[in-house]
C-alpha cells in the first residue's frame, strides 16, 4: 500500500480569518456547547465506548444548536453523545468559516485553507476516538453555587435611591418656589392696577384732626413738637408751580447765540489787528530808534472803536 503524500504549506504571519484584508471577521451565530444533563464518571472508564458505533444523521441547517441533543440515538452512552455533539458543532463552524469571501488577499485565502484542513483533521480524530472528551465531564455531586450580590453594588444602589429622593425633593421645592414667585408677580400686578390714576393729595384736603386721633401717643407728641411751627402755619403754598421749561429754553438759546456772535466778533477784531500790525511792520520810519509803542496803542484804539455787524445784531436782539 502506497504511503499517502501530504502537501506542506508555509504558514503566513496572519490570522485564520480575513482581518488582514480589512474585512471584519465573522462572528459565530451559534452558542457554545451546553449540555444540561449530568454525566456519570463511569461512562468514560471504557476505551471501547470512545468510537461511535454508527454515523448519526446530521441535523438540518435550520435546527438550533441547543436542540442538537434531540437528534442523538437514545441507546448511545453519554461519552458517545458528547463526542457526536462536539463533532456537529465543529462541522457547523467549519462550514461557516469555509464560505467564500471577496476582497481578501492571497495570504488570507491560504491561511483560511490551512485552518479549514486542520479543522477537518481534528473532526476526523474526534470521530476515530483519538481525542479524549473526558474534560467535558462534570461530576454527579456538583454543588449548586449560591450567587450573592456584590456588597459594593448593594451600597451603590442604596446611595442611588437616596440621591433620587433628594433630587425629587429639590425638584418639588423648585416647583413650589416658581409657583410662589408667580403668585407674588400676580398680586403685585393686581395691586398696581388697583391704584387710582389721580394720586395728588393737596395739603388742604388732609384732615389733620382726624389723622391725629388715629396716631399713637408718641407719634402725636412728635408731630406737635417738630411738625407744627409758626413758619409752617403762616407759609402759603402756591396753587401751582410752573417750572417754565419753555422760558428756560428760550433764555439758554439767547445766551448761546450771544456767545456765538461774540466769538465771531472777537475773531474778526483779531484778524484786523493782525493785518494792521503787518502793515505797520512794513513801514520804515525815519528814525531807527523811534519808539513804536504809541503807534501800537493808536492801532488798538482804532480797531476797538469800530463797531461790527455782529455787535449790531446782538444789540438789536
């Protein structure tokens, strides 16, 4: 019998999925193997039970993995049932991983091919009983583990409950404050609307005797001591005080016009004075040492004695 030849492959530095090509690896759609029945340790003592007596019919693709145990032969041992379930799970996963993918590199395809052949080799060894499945056994006297809540989580839950109550109290208090504020605004608006428009009270209309009857004794003494004097009794209150805003504006306008005309007249006088000084500087007297002070005084008198048009307009107004 000729010896079977195997082809060797160089394993690339890549994972067995297509993550090298930028395509995310597909996650398995099937849950891990969970077999609820308790196996007996005695079912794994015999090596003869490690080989499957026959090929069981593989479940259809639409069957859930959690229902695989329903398709096992009833006369099989627990070890044989466990082995067959593992084989079906591995075959299902191998079929999923072997589905074609696009946009993958040559190295990724080669890695997937190597991984697929390794999985087929493991499945074959599992069928032939070369792999031990005793590691999937759990003892019959397995004690149930009591689950306890984390004390930190319990304390945090209590704190969250207290915080929620405090937040609710704050929210209720803010709601009450808002209602109170709105009521105050409403009461103020109603009070303002209730005030009569004519609020002028003349001194003649005040009934002093009636007022003094309803004052406290200390208030009456204060009134008689500080509020009643000869000046107050003899003071005459004018009927109306007219500030005369229009008259004040007219006076201010007149003063403003006067200042404007005065500035113009002063500017003209300065210009005339400068012109005469310039003309006088161009005149060369007969004597170099002649005193020019009298000449300057004469010029100033002439300039100041001449009336201007602005002065006439001011005096007319």
